[in-house]
């Protein structure tokens, strides 16, 4: 069974220099994850790569790529790919790491994945790995402005433990719009099937507009969402998603993550079609739960990009959510750490927009 570390444990890893940065990483700790601040340089690359048995800095030097100083802020342009260095990682035998974009980053279609020297995977760092974590960043719908020190992605630290897999059959994890507990549709013992909300009586979601305007991730000032998204409404509980367009939708279910668990939404599955249903996948303990279960779930926001035209229907399966047992309860649950999306009950745009 896999167990997840929480805020107190992550602090201990930082104190032991297993996670190291020029920034004070304690300021970036979430209930069961760590936001990752970016460095001062971005490198514009011509093609993406996974550094299997390769050194990333060496590849950059050999290809004479363009270096951009982002200390004070620079624009990353859509359909271009950049590499940005971040923290140093020194894992021992006990731990491994998963990486996922922050919620606000997934909601603006900013495609961010983590890579590290010699490892042939995106967003996964196995035990006994040492080196600097790099982010591969591709703005897909919008140009974005970034600068040194902001966080685009986050990591979870996990540990393998010899014990039985958790069984969610009788756990109260999903709720309907009346905040009544509903049955968990299990895919496996620790994975639940989530469905799509296309109720014609509700706001369905948003579709990204074509625009060359810039989303400034370095500014606290919110902008009018209408410059970047348009609302979608439906009449008959179905909708046709168009190939290579970006949509913000939501789950039918209200999701709860009790303090003993962390969770991750699994972004794609061939059984539901050629689409990706989620980019920012981590759910910290306390999401849709609060401190003592006073919150009866929150809708999960879906960031959907499909590779074929496909008609989808209300309540159809759309993705999975996997739960992990925490090594202990966090000191600060989700919603008590300056978080933005607790209790959401509809498709929710990123924090950068005025709705």
C-alpha cells in the first residue's frame, strides 16, 4: 500500500535537505503537498524530451537553446515549450514523488510536467534519485507572464508500506447536490469512478477563447474572464466537445477527502475516449471535508482537452480518483492554508479571473 506524507513530514524532509531550494520551502508547504517555486532562467526548446539516462543541462548546452531571464517577469508564449529549473531533490530508499500542476495552472491550460536527470518518466521521481527538478512548460491556450519564485506545480511525497490496500466501499466520500451521501462507484478498492455534470438546469462550464492576450501570473489583480473564456450552456443534457479545444467542466459528484486521506485524480483513460479530463490532479486532506466533516463535498473541476470530436452526456463516467492513506493527519487541512477552491459547487475558473 502507498501512504502519503503530510505537512509535518514534508517539513522534516526539508530540514534534512532531501528537498532543497534557494527559497524557504517551508513557506510553500500545503496540507499534503509542496508547491514548487521556479528559478530565474527559462530555456526555450525546439522539441520536448524525456531525459532517460541523460543530463538535462548538457542537452540544453548541446542544443544552444535560447536562455531567458525571468527574474523580474517575462512572457511565455503559447505553443512554445520552455524548461525552467526548480528545487534539488535527494531521495532515499523510503520515498518517491509524484508531480502535478497546481489547480489554478491546470485551469488556464498551462501544460506543466516535471523531469529530472536520468529518469525516463514525466511527473514521477523514484526513490534513490538525486538531482534538480526541471519543469517542462507549454502554454496551450493563452500567453502567460511568469517570474522567479512563483509556483506552477506541486509534488506529493509517498512511501510504500507493506499492508493491505485501503478499501473505500463503506467510506463517505461522495455527496449529491443536496449534500446527501451517495454510493462510491468503485473501479478498484482505492479508486472511485467520477462522472460528468451536464445538467441542463445548471451552468455547464466554459470554453477557452482564441486570444493573444496575456494572463499575468505575477499580478494579484484579477481580470475579466470574458476576455479568455466563454460560458457554455446546454439544452438536452449533452454536449459535443470539439477536437483540440479546452473546456472547464465539473464532476457530478461532490468530492470529500477526509483528513486521513489524500487523493489524486487520474487524468485519462482510454475507456472514456481520446481525451484528457484533468491536468491538476492533487486533492489535499480536508478538500470538501473541512476539519470535522462539516463540509459535505465539493465539485471537482475538470480541465478537458479532447483529441477527437466527441459527444458527452450527463452523468457519464469521465475520470477516476485514487485515494492514499496519510501517514498522519495534517497540521492544517485544506481550506485553512490560504486555499482558493474549498466548497466549490460549480465549474470554477482559476483565481486569476473575475467571474
